């Protein structure tokens, strides 16, 4: 929760108190995260905050009307002076985003998808953690905790919930079944916002271990990409007794000599294989042309007030994550079929806007002190799926050195940074194959 001395904190506290009182009276309770209405089932005043409280999302229509008004009132910049995206997200793309957002997009559809799955909130280490928890109907399903990244959310994983929990309806066997836990990172989506420092990937990892214990799992696997990989690797380093193995679609494998050459602006070492040289070139491009957002959020996240105030400003910032994803999304808004749809893209952006989490999510970059792509010396079994349009496609040679207990490695033919979201069928197949040996 926010500082209790601030007006917005006082307002939220009143909503919380009203919610608890309503629950005690036997009615649905409602409180506010960043002015977004959330209905939960709570206990009476003073009840255990660590209990699993059911959550239901319903955004007041007035907030959706205000969102559309703000998009329509955007003060537009001049058009870029180049015919490509080298200066950033192109004017035509953002005009298309704004038009679809205000004329066609329907938040209620994704709201219904969110509410179709069991959702909960529980307090861990002083912060409310939101998570989706779907159990398989198949016996002996393997529990898995899946962690999103930035600029993602639990919406990234919605397409893989049914294929993982209900495999027989999606080309699999009962033995492929998973119980799925998908939490929102602290400061993201419907999770609470930390009011103190220290919520780095290692602290989130410790919270996730508590979460899996709290929902009753004594053996499970973990998956993540982007920040989800950072958190999952930190879970692996903790070596909790229940964690059997991990899977990542954005592994941390870059050797020290490669990292040093990239940092100093030196050319690639001469002895690299074709795959290694390709990964070097991808990383070199990202560090020179795509790292700006991460540097700003790592250094001055609180400065990004414009993201909190302007929907179009926030959308452009989120779209400019990596060149391949930005190009794909631009094609989507030109009407071309891709792994994502216009609704997919706006579902995620609208979630950030409605929950007011643009700056609180950015703080994870400020909190993080780890070198993102450096190997972390993970010693548990690890599975790696390499999607070609990721920030870099990790070569097998680097991956084997980074993860001495590599149990699965596969290079996919298509897909990028948001792998589960873009290519849910391929992603599901990878998860099934990755953990067969640890069931």
C-alpha cells in the first residue's frame, strides 16, 4: 500500500475497511488497487492476511471511458524523419494503436478471461501477491510456477493455462498434465506495490517459495523468461526442497569474455561458431540500440511520470522493448496476422494502465543488482528453449557451460521474447518435453 499519510493512501484504506466490513457481513468485498475495482472474498477484521483470498476483477465503466478520453486527447509529437523505426516506435503505429483502442478494443473480454480462472491474493513478506491457480483434473499433475517479465504480465501466460492443465484437449496425454500457478510480480498488475526497498529478484524468489508452500505443493518445477528467468534462477539458487527443475526461454548464458568484449565495444572474438557469432551480433545490437528503456528504469524509474499520466506514452514505452517484438506489433496494427493480435497487445497495456503500475513495475530494474545475462551457477536440472527472435538466441555451447545439469535444449523455428503469448502451442510442447524426466 502507499504511504498512509498521502490522500490516495487514505482513500485506499477506506476502500479496504469497507471491503472487510462487507465480507464480515457475508457480502462480496471490494477494494481498490490504483483505482481499479477488485472483488475479493475476505475474512472478518483482523483475520489472517496470509490466507488465500479469492479475487474477481471488475473495472468501473467510468475508468474505461476516462481511458478512451485520455487517448483521444493525446498531444501528438511530430512524425519521425526516417522511413523506419530507428528513431523509435513510429508515428503511424501509435496512431493505429490509438484508433483501435478508442473505437474497437473491449477490455471486458480480457476481464472475463481473467475471471474465468481461479485467482487469489495472499500477503507474503508484507506485500499482497496476486496469482492465478488452476489445478488439472488429471491425477499426478506436476505443479509449475510460471513468472512473467516486463513489459509483460499474467496475461502473457493465459493462452497456455488450458493446454498445460487439460492436455488431452490439446494433443497431449494425461501424463503431460500440470497444475499451474502464475503470480503477478510485486508492483505489477493486481499484486501490491512494495513501500520499502529491497524487492529484487532474489527477494521475489523467496516469496515464490513461500507461495508454493502456501498453496500446498511439496514438489514442483518453475519457469520464466525476462524477469521471470531472473526470479526462477534465484529460486534455483535457493535450492528449496520442493523445486525439482526449471525451464527458461531467456537463459543467462553469456560467457565473461563475450560480455567484456560487448561492454568495451570490441569486435567478436575470432574463434566463435556460427551460432555464437549470431548471438554476439544480437547482443551487440541490443546494447547499442535497444537498452535505453532498461537504463532509464534502472537509474531513474520515478522520473517516468509521463507513463503514469499518458496512455499513449505508456503504450509507446512498452512497445519499444526489443526490435523484433516492436516490428511484429507494428505489423499487427497494419492488419497482418502474427502470433499476437491487436487485442492481445492492448490487453497487456490496458492492465498496466488500469492498475497504475507503470512506475512501480519499473522499480524492479532499479532494485536489481545482478548482471542479467551472466551465468548464475545454477546447479539444479535446467531446460532451455531458444526462440529465434529473442533478444539473443543462446547457443548450445554457452548454455551447456552455464547449466551443468542441462536436461533439455531446443531451438525453435519461430517466436520471440513473449514466447508463451506469441507461440502458445510451441511453448506448451517445450514445457511438456522439458520436464518429462523429472515427473
